[in-house]
């Protein structure tokens, strides 16, 4: 019970303690230091929004580059054709070897050694 009460008090006092330790950060610029110019709001928005947006576009292009190099269409709304095997053979199931019978090793898990 005592440990729980002490932990609760510590948790409640941590936030004000951190805020009080950060108080010197609100001090003015010391004498002899330069007073930097204000930052342009457009430059600020470009850094905060434009930088990550450009990074997102670059990563998307790198991810789509192999498909674009093969000449495939890269559309977000593109639906796979009926029976299309995503990541499988390009010609569909025609490229797969036909099963030869009971001793065939073409596909599936036989569970035998």
C-alpha cells in the first residue's frame, strides 16, 4: 500500500518537476550573443510539411520503379483480374508444370520424406 501511494505521488510530481527544470529555457538572449532574425512562416511550413512530403514521394517512386521499368500500369485503384496470381508466374497457371500422377513433385505438401 505504501509503495503504491509513493509511486502515485512520484508520477503526479514528475510533470511539474520537469516543467520547473525547463524554466531556464525561457530566459532571454544573454548579452553579447546575437539575436537571430525571425523565421519566415513559408520556410517553416516547407521544412515541417514539404520535407516529409518530398521524402514520401521519393520512397513511393523507388517502390514503383521496378513495375514502371517492366512497363506495367501502376494505379492505386487497379483491381486484379479474375484468377490472377499476384506475385506468381506472368502467364498465369500455364507456366506451372502439370502433375504427372501420384509420384509428382509439382506443388503442394505431400507430407512424405
